[in-house]
């Protein structure tokens, strides 16, 4: 896993690696507004904290 400054926005590949899904899944989820993301022009970026909170919210069981 790459070393990323905690306050830097992640790109699609880094977001996919962080949550363990294919890039294509991330892209589909963004188009459907199912995952927190930021549009910067034509680019899609992610805040690590938002993705981690989203994953925690989706967690079931336990």
C-alpha cells in the first residue's frame, strides 16, 4: 500500500486499494452517488476519513 499524507485527497486507484475493491466498482458507485467523493473538474477524488467512515457505517454484525 502506498504511503499517503493523511490530508491529501485520494485518486480512484488509491480509494479502490484502500477499501479492497476494483476501480470499476468505485467508478460505478460514484456515478450512482453511493460512495462519498469529491468532483474536481473531471476528476474524482476521495477523503480518506470519509471513506473510512462510510465503510464503518456499512459494517454489519459483530
